[in-house]
C-alpha cells in the first residue's frame, strides 16, 4: 500500500516520508473513532510526528487516501470514501495544529486493488475464480439502453452460491474500510562547508619611474685660501704646486657620470 501511495505522488526528490498510518472505520461510518481497532496507537504516533514537523517548519504536506468496501450501492461507496477522507483531514488539522491547506485528500472509492492483493495472498476456497472475476470483469456491465445488467460485484456474489463472497465479507472487507495517511517533510539540503580563501593584501602599486634629470654641472669648488707664508720664506713655485694638488683632490671624476 505504501509503495502504491508513493507511486501515485510521483517523484519525491526534495521530500521524504516522515511517518504513515492506517485507520479503520465501522461499516457505513465516516467519522474517526480513536478507540476502534488499532486507531488510537496509529493516530497518537502520527499526530506527534506531524506536529513536530510543523513546529520545525519542515512539514511539506500530508496526503490522505480513503476507501470503502464493495458491499452496498456504488454511489454511496464513492461518497463514503470522500466523507472519510474529509473527516480524517479535519481530525488531523484540529488535533495536530496543521493548516488545512497542507492536507490533501484523495477519495478512491472501492478498494478493488487491495482486495485483489488480499485474495492472491490467501489460501481461500475458489481463489483463482475470484481473481479471474476481479481481473476480467468490468465494475459495471451495461445493456444497449445504458442500464446496469451485470458487473464485478454481482458475479462475485453469485460465484459458488456466494460462499467466496461471504468469506471475503467476513475476513477482507473490514480491512478495506480504511484511510491511509502520509506525512511528507522537506529533505534538508546538504551544505558543503568550504573554508574562505585567505584575502590577499593588495600588492603595492609600483612607484612611478623617476623622470630623467638633467645632468648637473659640477660645481666649481671654491678656491682654497692661499697659504700665507712669512715674507722671508715666500716660495711661489711651491705654493702653485700645493694648490694644484688641492684642486686635483676636489675635481670630480666626470667619467663616473651617466648622461641620459
């Protein structure tokens, strides 16, 4: 049953099933009865999960599907499956504090697929004949005037004097008067934690190239004061040589300049 519900919902790429439940109804009843069969345990667990998901902000949707058993008139069974789905929706919304717009319902009418599965897995008498009728007979057979003259339920009731039908009525039909609910929640996305790249300090802008300068002219050194000798020891030639040596030590080396 769970697989069938998941298939009917399509791909659940961003959702996961948090919980599911099945509750049962009395024959012909539409209202949720917590004390009927296993309903109380199912409802308690399901409502707790749905409420927690709602409070955590992860509740995506609740899907309810409801059925009826084959006995009774067909239009009434269709309507009964609708009323059961609506009743369970109101119950969940009230008891778990779930907004009604997050709960969708699907009335499925008579649960023929579920009945077939139960018959196939059983060892009941005339099992193969029952399966043949379920698989090969339309739900309704009409005459040329559009009146129902035969159908699946009628043939099951007529098979072997009604013996297999009575067995199904007692053993299988009570499990068809049911609702099935799923709680779907958002799947948390896996976050990839990456270390931030270290910020690089901006490289300093290159200093502008110095503008070419005009080669400076070598400043002429100021002449050193001539040595004053006593008049009696005045030697002009020696004075000239001394001055030349002084000048030579002050003269720049012009070969060391680079002119640009």
